[in-house]
C-alpha cells in the first residue's frame, strides 16, 4: 500500500469505511438498547456479571456486524465504483485488495458468532448467523434483482436489539424481543425510502433495483413512506395489553409517527428535494425519541 497523500484516506480511515463503522455504531446502540430493556426487565440490579455480559454481547455483535459489512463491500466492488458516494471506498479505489478484505470478513464473522455462542448463548449466536446470512447472501445479491430487497435488508437491521435482549439473559419466547424487532423493522422502511429517492440516480447507475427507480416525481416514494409510517402509528397500541409498557409510550410513539406522515405529506405536495430531505431527518429524530420514551415506560 502506498503512503497516503492529503487527498487519499489513511489506512485507519479505510478500515473504518470497510467495516462501515458509522453505520454499525447505530447497530451497537440498538443492541445496547435491547440489553438495557432486558436488564430493566430483570430488575435492573447492577453486578459485575451484568457488565461482563453487556461487554460480550456488544463485542460479538460488533464483530458480526463488521464482518457482514466487509463481505457486502467485497460483493459490490463494481457497483460501488459506479456511484460517486462510494467510488472512493478502499476496494473500488484499489487501496485494499479484495482477497485481504475477504479474509478479514471471514475472521470477523467467525469471531462474532463463536464469541456469542461461547459467552452468551446459542440463541445469540444463531441471531448473529441469521443477520450475516440475510445481509450477505440474500439482501446484497437481491439488490440487483428486485426492489423487495429493502424489506429483506430491514431484517438484519432489526435483529441487534433482539441480540441485546438475549444477552441480558432472556429468551425469544416472549413478546418483548419481537416487538423490538418490529419497531426497528418498520422504522427502517420510511428511512430507506427517503434515502432511495434522494440517491435514486446513483442507484439506477449502479443497476440496483429500488422502489425509487423511475420515480422522478417522488409520488410513489411518498406513498410508500406514508404507508409504512401508518403502520408505525399502529405499532404502539398493543403494548399495554401485552404488558410491555404503561400508557406513556403509546401516545408518544403514535404522535412521533404522525409527524413522519406530515413530513411526507408536505413532500407529496411540493415534490421538492429539500422536503424529502426533511422527511429523512424526521426519521432520524423519531428513533431516539421513541426509544427514550419506550425505555422510560418499559415494564
């Protein structure tokens, strides 16, 4: 590897890009949130054992997520080279050899799954394996075949809080981890609808099949955004009946989802790029506020 110039990323920056550190920081936060709710459900008693379990959960989740990110970029080198926002990644820019990245991906995924299996539970390791398998072997190749890939891609993105829940000593046999999955799954859909439309030309140039393809007016994307947001309005309703929360989270969660709908309706009226960008930022605002309300009201 050549010595970095002022305009060329350093090796540290390249490795950070290869493991998608910024994106996967979000993954680790949601895994931590799942652990937090599990810890609260168990009585919220702080012990060194609970701290170590949190460490093992985050470590295994991080290794698995980083490995999946590396594999994703190995498989998409040619497509990344066609898009301006990804063309300077280390693989399409040829600063790191694909063979090195491939070995790195295998090592990280193996470490993550084995660590979770050994230090947490079989369920945690299984969730990591499902996340990697879905992201790498189903979602990534499907991006060239069908726009349904967005639904498939939301699955691995919704599993980390379940891993945190299991890491806190719980099983998947209750409603709680599945509610967390549903919340993250649905949130990702309007979030990525907005991204797809804002970057639609780049996705089309890379031959990706996205909901936004050909949607120059934005009408289709706006309607999808609204449809998924309506489901988010309904999601908090059964929480008290399921014993997951009191009556604080449902109205807050529903109101936050209504704000998403209002943002999409404004874009539908104006069809201006700036308003779709505001709808995108609305999804970024929704998640921390909804999770905070959920944590406060969690039974």
